C-alpha cells in the first residue's frame, strides 16, 4: 500500500513539473493598461480629459424646487383662477473644449426640464405658445399643469463664430439677479443664431448676429374683428392657426360710393432673419454694451371671401387701395430696437455687489424692448393677472383701416437692479423697471370706424367695443399703457452652490389716459359700465430651493 501511494505521488509531481516547463515556453499576454481620467486645468475647475482624446469636458447641472403666489381681484363666481403654483426643475449642462491652432473649439449643450403647475405666472402660457412646453388636457389640469422641456443651449464656438441655439446677442442684463425674472427688459435665453464676434485689445468686442425671427414676433393687432366676423357670418375666417383677419375700409365709386370692410391676413410669416449687432466693453470695474436689432414686420394678402359690404372681390379691393399707396394687401415694414446697458462691480461696498442699469427703445419690436416680459408673449393682448380689470395690448403693429398701411407700435423700458451681500451667506437683490407701450392714434380711430361699420344697427348690451362707439371709447383695445414691475429678494446660501430664497414683486399697469371698462365687474347703468378703471395693481411672491453642481 505504501508502495502504491509513493508511486502516485511521484507521478503527480512529475506531471506538474512537465506542465510548468511547457507553460514557461508559452508567450505571456499582458493586460491592457488602464487609462485613468485626468484633470484638465486649462479651462477651470471641473474639467477632465475624455479618455483617449485631447478634449476637455465638464458636466454640471441644477435641481430646483419653487412655489409661488399671486393675488387675484376676481369677484366673478366662475373661473376665479389659480393663486398658487409649483415647479420642479432639472438642468443638465455639458461643456466640451479642445485646443486647436485656431484657438479653442467649444461645444456647449444645456437641457432644462420641469413640471410646472398652478397660476399662469408659473405654468406660463407664453412658453406653451412658444412650443417649449405642453399642457395638460384634463378638466382640472388644462392651463394648470404643463411639462416644460427646452433645449436651452446647443451651440458651437470656433474662431469667433457662434452657431446653434444660444442667448440672443442683443441681451445684456437678462434678469441676472432675480428669482422671478419678470422685470421689464429683453431676455431671450434660447434662440437659433449664427454670429461672429471680434475681440479687440483693451476689453472691447463687437458681434454681428443673424437670429431666428420666430421667437421675437408678437402678433399684429387683429382680435377685435372676431365679433365683427361672427356678426357677418364669417367667423370661420378667423382661425389663428392659418389666418387672423384685420379690417381695411373700402369706398367703391363703382358701387355708388358704398362703404365696405375687407380683411387682410395679420399672421406674420418668417421671411427674413433678425439682424443684431452689439459693441461690448469689459473691464475690472464692470461692463458696458450697446446693441441694436432690425426685424421685418409683415402681413399676408386679402382673405378670399372675407369682405363685408358692397366690395367682395380681393382684386377690386387692391385696385382701390392703390390710390392710397398700398399696392398689395401683403406688406412689410421694418421694426427696430436699440439698447444700452451698464454693469458696475461694487466690491468696495461688499464683495460680490453689483449694479445693472439698462434702457431700450423700439418700434415694432416689443420682444426686444421687453415691455411684454411680465404680462405675456406671443399674444396681441393678455390679462395682467387673473381677474384683472383690463387686458394690456402688446401688438408689434396694426394695419390702419383707413389708409390700409402697416403702422408700428412704439415701446421703451428702463430697469435698475442692485445685488448686495449682507454677508458671504446672505444676499438681496433690489430692482425696479418701467415701460410704456404706444399705438397709432389714427389707426385706433380707424379700427373704431371699421367696427362701427361692420356692426352698425346691432344692439348689444353691455356696449361692445366692436359695434358701439361709446363702448369702443371705453375699450382697452390698443390703448397706450405704462407698467411698473419692482421687487426685492432675500437669499441664504449656507453652503456653496445651495440657495434658499424668497422674492416679492409689485406690479402696476395703467392707461396713459382715459378710463376703461372694468372686466371684473359687469354692473352697468343704462348700458354703460358703472365701474371704470384707469390702472390695476397686483403682487406676487416666490420661494425657491436650488442646488447647482
């Protein structure tokens, strides 16, 4: 037994020795080296080299909770509106940069997504109309719940060129210090553009930019003709997705000088890009910028079959207008805007303190002056708040029904905003803004005349701005207005990149002259409103918790 055991052990040892000798003769395969992520210090904190490339990348983002309240004066029993709202937001940024012989090649993308509910100053109708959100469709969610998603940034920068989706080069202050972000002034964070920037010595730079016109168009005045078209049995003509009729008064000698009203299409089409130019200076004390923009404002031709009265053929209408210098229902005018801004760094008051001053003036360019920033965008007119006494009119232009010509609105805004650090952890912003919106008085009078012609003899109570001269005089339609938006905030940052803050705003909107029917009170005496208004006030507040990384 001992002999057998010894033989087995000896055989195993021999086999092991032979196997080891054979293994020593085989080639050895080395493990692939592991490439660890390396820090890229060329572009600041957070950048790292993408493994296997010479491109540096930084990934960052944001998470935010927000809730808000806005007052309502609604006394009506139905449709009182929402007072509160909530937002949950996420943001993701990716910044990729590569050094080349032409300078830095950069690509930047930013995606914002949010669930927003409640009053229209949080679940914004403006971004729904601008295709940046989709709204709920349920009985209790329609207009109250929206999912917001926006490709906020997606641009390439190379050798002075910026191409893609980016902030407009017209903008300067852009609500840098605010939580609510609705003081008056231009702020178009997302548009499509192609721009070139030349940087000079001494802190100067100049930019010329071709920008998407769609995001800067506020509709032409046309909504007053809806009731007129309905009274004439042509209400189907007014489909805002295809056409929006606005009236022109026609007198035809061939028909015994009979007077009629024809309608042109007031929906603006994208025919030319907006052109923006800016000159900027940056220095240790702050920044200064002067910018300008030009844009086309246009109408379509006559809407077939829409004329009310003796003249019905569009070609006959065109012939009558030719004598007034209007050769076609389709017209183009050029809106424009200029803006100047200053930013002062004030570390001698407290580290981080700053002051912005900005002013803008424009014609046919309400989005560039930012006069519509608080009330609404992409609407001819809108409610200032739920249950408000009257709407504010914000159209870029109006077709004068008497002359048939396109006349641009005029607007201007000014804003001042100051940020102060009480301590490294506590800061506040204080800001105030003022703006005016003005329309052609002759064009407004012409609309009143056209409406009276269309609705003559129609009895409506209370007075209708479409069919009643007194009612039109008390209508807010294309009335000159001014607006004040002011506010203050208090923000606590207990640790780096965490903000917990609250902000309040006061807003006052007024007619430049006269009074208007109070839409919130329907009481009338003798067919006339008992309560008329010349101004309206509201306030709102927001609370925010935000973490950036």
